[in-house]
C-alpha cells in the first residue's frame, strides 16, 4: 500500500517536496534506531561493557573521519541522488545483518563492520537531509518546518527502540533486524519520490574538493558564537551520550529487566522530546526566554542522569528518561531556527557536517571514558559521575560569547547573521558565489557588540 502513495497528506502547510523529505527522514530514523538498539542489546548480553565500548568507539571514530571528508557532497551533488544511494546502502547493510542473525553468525566484529558502513552512508545522508529542508521551505515557514521535523525525529526515535524491544522479545534479534530491513526499504522508496530539482546549491560550480572542505571547517571555526557553542555542546555530549546509549542496557540488565524495557526507556526519551516539540518548549521560552530556558533544561537533565543510577524501579527509570527527552528538546529547539537561518545557503551542508563531526568527536571519546569508569565502578555509580560531568560542562554555556544576544534576535534578523557579523569566515573560492550580505539591521549590530 505504501508503494501506491502519491503525495503524503501529513505535515500540513508544507510543500509536497518537504513532506516527502520529512517522511524519508522519519523512516530513516526509525530504521537506524531499530538497528542501533538491537546491536546495543546483543552486545550487552554477549560481550558486556568491553563489546559496547569497542563498538561505540569504532562507530564514533568512523563518523569523525567520514563526516568532514564527505561534507562537500551536499553542496556539490544533487541531493535526491545522494539520498537514494545512501539509503540503498543502508538497505544492503540491514539485509546483511538480517542474514547473519538468521544463521546465528553475529559477532562483535561483524556488527562493527556493518556499523562502519552504516556510519559512512549516514555521513552522506544526514547533512543532505539537514540542508535540503532549508532549500525547499520558505523562510517564513522555516520555524514551523523545523518543529515538525523535530516531531518526526522524536516519533522515529520513539517507534524504533520500542519496536526493536518488542521484536526481540517475540522473535530475537533476527526479527529486529528484519524489521530494520523493512523500514530501510520504505525510506528508500520515500527518497525516490523526491523531485530531481532538489539539487545542490553549487552543482554547476567546479572547484577543488579540498577547497570546499576547508571552507566549511574554516567558517565553523571563525564564527565565534557558533564555535564555542558547538564546543560546549560537545563537552556535554561526552557525558550525555554514554548515559542514554551504551550504559542503558547495562543498567537495565543489572536490574534484571527484560529487553522490552530497553525499548520502553528509549521510547520514553523520544516521548519527552515529542512533548517538548508539541508546545512545552515554546511556553518555557515565552516565560523564561531562550537562553534561560536552555540553562534550566541543562540543569534538570543533569539531575535526572544522576537519578538514573539511584532508582531501583524500572518504571521510574522510564519516567526519568522521558524528562531527559523533554530537556533535550528544549535545549535543541531554543536556538535551532536561529542557527539554521544564520548560515549562508551555500555553506549549510558543510557547516552541518562540521557540527556533526564535532559531536562525533565527542562521541568517540565518550565510550572510552565510560569504559574506563565501568572497569572501576558499577554502572549505577558511573551514572553519578556522568551527571556531575554533564552539570559542570553545562556551565560552559554561560561563557559562550554573544550567545545570549544572538538568541534574543527575531528570526528575520537572524537570517545570514553569521555572514554579516563574520564576513571573513565565508570567503568564496570563486566569483560565482554571492558576495557577503551587508548589515541591514541596527538590532543585529547591537547584538554583535554584546
């Protein structure tokens, strides 16, 4: 029935192209979360903390290398072609895992190899999806589109772990990987529905690959507010990522909980994100302001991470993950629209890749830190260490130069703000690119001085 769909009717107010793009991302996230949850649970049961640490570190290091290297593709090649080929690769990986599980040949290294291939494919797909939405949505509807996108991301992340837990409870990891294969195939079909006009901003320009790569990384570094904002988030990610990822199955197994609860806890995290998207984040922003709301959410999230190691009832554990998801939604939504609008169009895919690269750099160190701590203390005590580290890292947000003033800007003033305030960060290698946009708002200039 899915194959007979001509135009999705969901996501009201958006164009058909934007709807298919969001639907593609929904299936992609659901498939990846099913595969990731299945891999984590299998490794926790068969390899323990050593296997989880090795898998997480290998995948994170692969992302750290592949994201910067592949980042120019989103600005140089047709986005539809990249999405279709990337999703087809993910279908092949899911099929390989399903076949290995069906003959009981899964191992640490087979899962790691498949994880590496998946990460390389996602290094192409994720920046393209991020940049393509800004290409197909008008500026006056971008805020709405980003919120709808956050909702679809939450739904995809919610359904994936829950479905993986149910599939493993009834039929083992083989069923879970078969479900991942089905979802990846549906995502590929959705990607083929995108029109060919979803093309690259710079597809007609010829230039050196290394110049594009250097330009994206240079822009990320020279924009002060974005640089320190990114580094502060990466520091928090070192403590946050293991707490909601590789440590969760270990915590549940230490409590004697079945695989179903792994799905429910991961799903509760996404439920919290969805609640934030549906209005709680907006209300908190109106009452406290973007900057203060972000800091409040970081503080509450850190407290909940510590409580995960202290509670002894799995129902309370799921509730804590729902609150963590709500806090995550608030921190991400407070500045996402401003950040997207502030980046020049022809740098969006490259700067999005730089953002993901820094996040994965933190994710590469996170499992190593968690592995060292787990060798010394039980998982419940390690959650306390992660909570303290997260809270201390959150204090770095107070020192980000210009962040508070930037978040006070209206969306129309935030458009191309990075280039207006830091023109030297966006020097083009050729004359076919547009010139930097001159400042046109007194409010923007006042905010830059702060």
